[in-house]
């Protein structure tokens, strides 16, 4: 994703009061697709290849299990810059 695609997007974990919750220069991001975090960006700066291949279980307030539940995202095989939602867990 280039800088133009990232503009105006919210980064997962940014404070709700943050006046600029968007991406920062020099960081690497993945787009979250589907599920409760759809459209947000995940900052994966510094992640190694194994971590990137594993995906992530991200805490969310809006998932199936409510506050503290986790939304699972995995890299899309044909487009690893986009991570698809695979379900929620408590």
C-alpha cells in the first residue's frame, strides 16, 4: 500500500481521542478486512516473517464476545497486505 492509500485510515490501537489516528511515515501496515475491525490498519513495523505469516488475534470491544474479546485476522494468500477476518474468540 502506498502513502495515498493509507491517508485518512485509522490505525488499530490508536486512542479514540487522538486527533490524528492515522498511519505514520516509516511504518509498515496491513489492512484488516471484514469483522469488527474492518478497514483499520494494523502496524506491523518490526514483525518478522513468521509473525506476519501467523496473523494476529486483536483485542476488540465490538466483536462477538464484547469487550476483551479477540478478532482473528490472517494474511490473504493472494494479497498478504490485506488480512482477512477469520472469526472471534473470548
